């Protein structure tokens, strides 16, 4: 019933930008905190950013502070991750997550390379 579908990944050069989207359905979107996780090749899945269900309180991994912005549009049931000043170390599969529901999207691949 709960569905999370990521989109927006792709190949980008260092210093470039991407905007990831997570389209959600099957739950009352505005009431749940949501997160973006990234999993780089050969590494564990790690929290990148999170946003609360109310008041848009956000948190970021130190590695992305000042470069990434998480947001949500409750009217569209969509969460976003604006990724600026991308670095090769940002290369990962990015997953949408609703932790309290143990729900994950399928992931979207971001590759940062010259």
C-alpha cells in the first residue's frame, strides 16, 4: 500500500546540480517525517537528510551541509533533495525513506564524474 518512487538521478559533472524527487502514496504524507539515504558502492546505506512532518525541521549529514537542501510539498505528496556543488564522493544510490513505516523506495542512481 505504501509506495515511494524516486526520480531525478543521473550522470553529472563535479560542481553540477541535480534535483531528486520522491513521490509518495498510501499514507497521510504530511504527518510523517521522511528522509533521504545514500548508499555508495561497497558502503553501508547512510542518512543524508531528514525533514519533519510538521514545521519543516531539517537535519543533514555533515558531508552535505551547505550543498544539499531537503524539502517537501505536502499538497503534492512529494519530497525533494536539491543537490548542488556535487562531488565525486556524492556518487551513490539515493533512497527515499519513511522510517516509522519501514518504507523504502527503489532508489535512484546519482553518478558524479568527469
